[in-house]
């Protein structure tokens, strides 16, 4: 079964639920995907129903996955876009190469 971008995982009502589902999804993907496997092929391989069973229908598992993700982010949280925007990292990438005209 091919998963489409418009396939519905679930509906939530609060911003906190959005965070929890996103965290749980990323952690489940981290734990089950093959090295360098993107999320769409992973879902096609395991099936959307598997993801629903793990996250939507199992509150305890979803909470466990979300907590693992939160813990992992406490250890290393690096935002490369923020670093570049500061102007202190790789600023040479944004210098004018040549003035024309």
C-alpha cells in the first residue's frame, strides 16, 4: 500500500498534543528506520497502521516515545540555521563574490 502525503494519521485539539505526536513520530522513526532511509519509504515499509498502532492507539507508548525524544534533545540541541544567521559561522558563504556594473 502506498502512503500518500494526504493520509491522515490523527486529529488533535491542542498545541501540546501536536508536540507530543511530532516528538513520538520522530522517535519511532529514529528507532525503526534503516540507516539513511527517509520517512516516506519507512512508512511504506512498516505501514501506516503500524505507526497508528504505536502512537495513536497506544497512549503509553506515545508518551514513552515523546519522552525519549525530549531527553535526546537535552543532550544535543544544535540549530545550524541559527548559527549561520548569527554571522559568526561560515560568514564567507554570504559575501559578495564580485560587483557587476
